[in-house]
């Protein structure tokens, strides 16, 4: 999360919120003692959640 904070200039609380959200959506997973990684099998997105018009 420190890299997120440095790269985007955001507060610790914000980076933690983003991290929790990405994990809750299944976009990342965390390996204890190793870090967080992008999920290989990304969840399917519904038309409502795609952000498209």
C-alpha cells in the first residue's frame, strides 16, 4: 500500500480502503508474508457495474 500512497499521493486510510475494495471485488488476493497480487481469474462484471453508457 505504500507504493499506492507514494505514486498517487493519497492518505493511508484511502489506500487501505482501495485495497479492501479491490480484494472484496476479487481483483486482488493477499498472500500472508508475501504481499498482494492481481488475481489470475478475474470475476465477471455485470452490465450494471461496467461503468459503460
